[in-house]
C-alpha cells in the first residue's frame, strides 16, 4: 500500500463525505473555506481601522490668559477649562468647581505679653496677690512699592467639593471617560466628585 493510498484511507475516516469525491479531496470546498477564513480576518482588520482612535490630550504647553487679580479659585477653573478643551473631541468646555471654603491667609504677627504681679499687705498681716496680664497682637507689615503689605506666613488653599464639566463631546462615552480621568489627574480628586455632561445642542 502506497503512502498516497494510506493518506486517502485516513482522510476518509476523518473528513466528512462531502469533502471527498471519488477518493479525492474536493478542492472547491477547501478554497471556499479558506476564502471564508480570509474574509473573517480582513473584516476584523477593517473594523479595527474604523474604530475611532482614543482622543489624546495635547502636549502643547498650557497657555492660560494672564488676568490681573484672579483669585486662586478662578485661576484653577480657567486652567482646567483650557486643559480640557485641548482633549480631542471634547469641543467647547465649561467648568464649574464647587469649593468647601475659600482661600485663607495666615499673616505674621508680633505678639507682646506683659505680666505684672502685685502683692499687697494689709494691717492684719495678710498678703493679697493680684496678677495683671496685658497681651497685644500686631500684624507685621513690610513695604513693597511704597505700600504696607502684611507679611504672609502661609496660604491655605480651599478644598474641592465637586467639579461639573459640560462639554460638546461628552455625548460620546469615551470622551466622557477621558474628561473624567483628566479632571481626576489634574486636580487629584476622586471620580465620585466629578460630573461630566453633554452640552445642549
């Protein structure tokens, strides 16, 4: 028995009868099967190319318009608005931050304490002691440009209570997720404090 005959005998046992025709493998069915596999593979590649690529945040340096006398809160909102508007697909962005409190400043103080103990003796030989305490506090000032300004020891930034982001592209769940992650990373707050909504059309 030749190797070809043993191969055909083996294939008759394994392959369904439609694939064998007079002991020869039906090549048309094999070609159709291969064509189907090729179409499946090509379909997967084409689908991957049509999927929207995930939007990316621009690597350009952040340019926040310089405005005189902006408060810390306004500066953070402006910077965040500018940053989020750089996200591809976000469109126009409006940011509103709710704060726990406002910025507080602690100034250097000059504290003067003065204590005086007065002892009085009465005619019966008793001693009466009285303590007199005076305390005065004065804020230290320094001259800057011929103006007196209080000396700042530290500035306590307010805590963020929540962030509302309204964006044109937020109707897309991918953009919404990217904007949420960007706010999380930019402000260092958890996602449950962030709400991202689509802008009204």
